C-alpha cells in the first residue's frame, strides 16, 4: 500500500486591508482636535530627522 503524504497548508492569517475614506480621516482629525490636539504646519523641505555623526564599523582585519 502506498503511503499518503499530507501537505502542510499555508493558512497564515492575512491582515484586514487598509481602507480609509476621506470621511473617516476627517472624523479622526475632528476627534483629535476636540480632545485638545494641535496640528502643526511644517515648512516644505523640513524633516523630523536629526543628523548625528555616523558610526564607522570595520568588519575586517586592519
């Protein structure tokens, strides 16, 4: 008699798709402002990144 092989299933749970409407975003903004939140305008070309000296890492022998 031939042995039957059971294949493992790829049953990973997929996350729900990220679907937002402009209406739901506006509702979130209104709730944020109502709770005392504040929206800041950031000028063009400005980022929140802070630049620190880079670290040099040597992996080989000198």
